[in-house]
C-alpha cells in the first residue's frame, strides 16, 4: 500500500477498494471518516471536486466527471420535516413527525427520524434521508470508539463538534444533514453531584439578584416559579437527592456563565458547518410553526407532562400547516437516567378530537348567544339598538 | 437514443419548424426506461412482481425484459429505472454474494442483502444509480414479514395507495383485518398490474411474478396489455 501511494499507482475503481484518492502524507487531519477503519463497509467515492485537485492519473470515472459539474439528478432527495428538541428542568424532550417525502410523493409515512445513539443521547435527523441514516451510523461508531478509548461518554457538545468535523469535507456538495443532538451530559457520580450542589449555592445567590430585575409581565408568574424552585433547592440539599436536575438554576444567563458540567443539552449540527447551542431548537420545513408554539409555552420550570404536551402540540400544529410533515409524532424524553420513548401517536386521531372540541365550542357559543338574545327580547322594549349592542 | 423525425427541404437541408434560440446540448448519463416493480410479503411467503416492458421516450425497446432478478433461493430483487444501472447493480450484487459465500461459507440472508445494497447505493452518493430497488425474501427460518408491501417504479404512485388499502387495510373504518394468503396475494398482484397497465404508458406487455416460499422460487407469467 505504501509503495503504491508513493508511485501514485491507482487501481481500477471498484466498490470495495479503500478510498485512495486522498494523499496519505496529509495524515490524520485529512482522513475522511471512511478511512478511520479500513475494514469497514463504508468505502466510497468522495465528491468529484476532490478528485480533480490531485495530480493523479485519472481513472475511468474521475475523468468522466471531474470536469463536469455535478449531474442533474434524475430524482429528488427526500426533504421536508418537522423535528424539535428543547431542554427544561427535568431533561430534554426530542420530538419529530414521521413523514419522509420525495418531491411530491410520500415515500414512507412511518419513518423514524429520532435515533438513539447511546443511552443518554438521541439525534433528531432532517434533510436527506439517506445521508442522515449513514451519518447517524458513522457518529454512533465514532462515539462508541471514543467511549472505549477514553472510558467516558463524549458530551453532547463534543459529539456535535465531531459530527461537524466529519461533515466538513463534504461542504459544497449536496449532502444535506441537519441533525439536532439531544442528550444529557455528565456522569451520575457523587463527585459531580457535590460540585453541582456547590454551583447551585452560588447560582442561588445570583438568582436573588436577578429576581429583582425580572421582566414586569412575567414577574408575578416568575417569582412564584422561583419560589417553588428555591424551596425544592432547600429540600434537595437537605436530602442529598440523587437527581441533580432540580438544583440547576433556571435563568439562561446564569447557566451560560457557569457552564454546568452536567445537565440537559441540545445542539444543532448542519452539513454547511453550522453548529448551534440553545434551549429550543426546531429544524425542517415545519419548524416556523413549531417555534411559534414552543416559544409561547416554554418555561424552564415545566413539569414532564407539560413538556410532553407542549412538544406534541408543536409537532401537531406544524404537521397541520406544513404539507411535508405529517402522519405520526415520535417523542423521546432524556433524563439523567437515560432516554425513554413514548409510544408513536397517530395525529389523525388528534385531528378528529380537535374537530370534536371545536364543534362542542361552537354549539356552546350558539347556545349562549341564543340565551342572551332571548333575555334581551324579554327585557328590551322593542328598541332595535339594544339588541345589536348586546 | 431516440431518433427524432425531421422534415427535409428541397435541397436536402434539414428544415426546423421554429427558431427557438441557441440551444445548449448536454450529455445526460441517465435515461428512463420505465417499468414497475412490486413486492408483497405474508407470514410464510414473499412475492416480487414486475412488468416486462422496456421503453425509452416514445419507443419500446423490448417486450420481454423482466425486472426481477433471483439472487438466492430465498431472495429476489426487483430493479426498475435506468436499465444500464439495473444491469450493473445486479452484477455487483451477484459478485458480492459470491464473495460472501466463499469467505463465510453460507448464503447471505435477505436482511443482510438489503443492508449491503444500502451501502452499495450510498457508495455512489454523488453519481447515483438511477434504480428503484425492492428486495423480497424470507429470512433464515423461512418466515416472511406479515402484511408488508411496497411498489416502485413508474406506476408506484398509483399502486401504493391501492396496496395500502387492500393489504394494509388503511383509510377504512370497521373492517375485518384478515391475514394475507398466498393465493389472495397473487390474485391481488395480477389485478393491480392490470390496472397499472391501463393507466401508465410505461407498464404493460407481460407480468412476471416470482413467488418465494420455503420450497424455493417459482415463476409465473401473465400477459398484459400490449398497447
């Protein structure tokens, strides 16, 4: 292999030979994920642009298309979806619809867009279905290798950076992966628990100050919330509860200041190279509708039931308005103990239930209106204006 | 390559009807050769069916070009789309099957073939195979997958909703969900292809059904509309 590379000898292209297009002298930094393990099944052509850059004897295929722009694809890749992920005081919720569409046709009404990577990390995928499936597998493999080599799990941010680095060689091609990594960072050891408690003390002190500067329209609700969480802080400190989530602070600026070595995380990675951290992330053609619902209902101090209901509602509304989202909703809840999957729910049922509720509301409104008009007819002395003003 | 008809003027020069401006011609490596494939599986059987028409543009190249390829005694693949890529892809799959057999001393299972096909197809992510593939087969114990079905190819958009309704009992209320038997499945496939031939120009001529049971693979040929 080494002599082959030095001489610049290229074997004829066949699907099982390792990727020999990248020069070996570039070493570790330039290795594509497909060279990480030469025995793995993922051997394939890099995008055409890379072939033309090298001064090598072109093989049959590279000469044909290194000078041409990428071909007009005869079929569309599958796109269009609604996925979302958000963090709150008791973990992370990841939700997505299940429709896989291909231009106008629904290829698969029951696809699975949320894949677990390991016990505490789940990835919401959107973009091209084939790309997402493959990159999710590659990411799982690399994270498992990291875990075996370093004897601890890679954090969510670390996984995001890893995925971003692996996707970078394909920037400019039409690989389309937009993944949201949702997970819980940190080990559940006594040590980290202690440090969390210490951080919680300092945070609480800062919270007292931020209480004063709370936004006016939220202040009433906010102070009630904070009061309840402060109480819980007291309780958890006293009883040394195993679950450190309750002692986490609940204001955004405090969290970013202290970093927080363990806790819920949501991170977005895109094949363009964009990496975003946040509290609420929604991706896909239905994401504007999902954001509208989430922004309205999200609070850090939500209970699990509230959070699940919010996620479900967001996906339901998005599927209603967006043509490329629909069918069912999948929901995962990740806590310090791992992920838990909620049963897949068919949104058709929810749609009919909503219709029933609307019908009932209309009937009630109609009844009230009639009652009011009846009252006015009795009271009014034939004055036409009083009936209209009622 | 399609031969377009042209009108020749008095002095033998080609006369164009309308001047449309400068036209850029580009070589397209793909062509669409039509054809529909369908796979249905029941508790203990699987069947893969395809029409046998090979067309391009307004012409028919062949009326006897089936799109089901037998891979092993328990697996059949249906490939439609661009015929050149179908042939190459099936050659590559057959070669990989032989390699597997020689190094592992056993045949590949249906699930393994599907997983391998997924990686073969992704290997050409930036210059794809223009093929719609459906793999039908039984697993190592001779079990199929209950009430599963998929249509691919030119008439797939017409057939898939019909199969959803008849095999998946979808979009209906208060129906008794009887499990699918082999006889009913074969009859259904025949009816479905007859309907497809009525409405899709690229589907027709004949229907070939490969029926996979634990006894092996059996073929049945049914004539369809030839127009």
